[in-house]
């Protein structure tokens, strides 16, 4: 194991035994009608540690509720303010209670009860001022790679994604798993044609059955939606078919045994390599088609407790994440040079011969340790704090949370 994988840093100790690499104050809106008030509270707070997330819908969707709850429990979150209008299904009082059970400072209110926009903003700002002072006294604790959960997805792929970007992530994931950490990859809809490959890497028969079920469901979903996960941008980037894209996408999982499948909002039961299933369960297929995006994928990974999320993109991207620092990786040296202000890591060095694969994976490990230590990723420095939480159906009977 190289020296970078032995690095340690100070994290934030949580009462449930978890360790965070950030100490965010999360302000949540529980319906679209409350978004403006919450956005004003966050922007006027003047703090980079105050983050906004929320759910637009006002009707019941347990998938979205679970995802919001998972963010409240996230180790990178130190305090929670939940704000509602007053009519919606998702009640801010529930959310504040969950945060309090985690022994995180928490508060909630309805805008209707506060007397409208300005009074609600004033109340929120006063609470944030007091709470930010409390967060300065959060106990610190030593962390290392064995404590980390890191999630990876790819978006805006081109021909270099499967040749370099995802390959370097896969090599790093091998090292992370060997160090005792947790690596999570997703996008089962970008594994079309590779069920045999995934199941051959299953850690045991239970994992094999989970992987096959998840693959079959994803294939049915693609057929039902009459669309596979490949786009005109992928074609422009040199990819020709979903099978070709799939081969490059799955490479980011590395080579270690796959421990099993986890669902959105469900942390890995134990360290190792895991597949995240974010495809809607069959019941939802008769209700509508989800609207996936890179932001949705990053939030799915964050919901399972990922401290850091990787976004591998050959053609380039600019997004970040509201809770977990996002490290954007490209295998295309031209993309890296053109978008240097947004792209964090150039894996194209493995294609031009200036770095070996092992050296590039080591450099990525060094960047992960730096970001975990507090160095802002490019998206953090630029203020990218995107999120996307949507309606989706998730069966409790199929691969439920085990933690």
C-alpha cells in the first residue's frame, strides 16, 4: 500500500459513532412553496457551511422522505433546520426530531405560522447564527481511508471515460477496499450486456442473486421506457453503442469482489465494494418515467453516506453537491485543459504516457486525502451546491436496507 493510503486527518465526531469530513448546517425545505424562504436564509447567512436541500412535492413519497432523512443522518451534516409552508405531507417537525435523535442541533417551523416570508427568514437567520457558533465546538477525531465511504458515477462520457477516467477510479477503488474503506458504484442501466461479468465477481451466492435481480430489473426498465442510457453527447464523444458505453462504465468498479446491492438511502452494511441500485422498482414503471441526471445520481450516492462523490466525465461537467464534496475526474486531457476551473483531476495522463495507471491512482488518493482534510474541491470553491430529489418507487420487499 502506498504512502497516500496511510494518510490521516481530523474529522468531525458524531454521536452515533460516525465520522464526517465536513460540518454542514443543512436547511431543508419540505415543499416547493417554501424554497424561496429557505434559499434566502441560506444565501443571507453568509456562511459556506450552510447548505440547502429540499423536496418539491407536496404529496406522499416514501422514497423522497427516506432520502431527506438519510441526508439528516449524513456524517457530513452537523445541524438541521427544517422549514415548511404548512400544507405539505413531509412535516418539518418529523425531520427536526430525527436530527435531535442524532444529537445534532435542530429546529423547525412553518412559514404560515411565522407570519410570512420576511418573518420566517428572520427567524431562520437568528437560529443559524446561534447554531454556527455551537458547531465551532464539534469534537474532532482522527480519520483515515478505512473510515471513508466514496461513491462514483459517470456522466457526459466519451471514449476516454472507459480508457482512462473510469479505469483510474477502479484502480483507486481497489486500494480503498484493501484499506478497509467502502466503495460504491451505481448506474446499473449502464451495465447492459454485462450481467455475466457482474455476477462473476459476486462475493457470495446472496450477492450473486442480488446482482442478477438488479440487472434484470434495470433491463426491464430500459425496455419499458424505450430508452437506454446513451445520448447524442456520448456519440459525439466517440461512443457507438450502449454495450460499448457499458464496458467503460463498469470499469470504475475496479476488480474486488462485489459484496452485494444496496438501495438509495441505505448505507453499506459493512466495508467493501457495493453496487447501488437506483432504478425504480417495477410498480413505478406504470406511473411514469423518472428524470435521472448527474445531480440525481450524486444525491443517490450521498444518501448512502458517501463522504466524497466522484463524477467521471470525458466531455466535462460543472456540478457539485450540497452535502458531499464532489471530485470531477476526466480522462480527456483536452477537456481538463479547457475546463481547468471546474475539473479536479486529469486521468488523461495515463493515455499520453506521462503517468502510469498506478501513479495516477496514487495521485487521486492524494487528492481524496486533501479534500477529506478540508481542501475545497473545485465545485466547492465555485459554490456549486446542486441537488436533485425526485419521486420514485422503492419496494420494501426487494433488497431492503440492512442497517
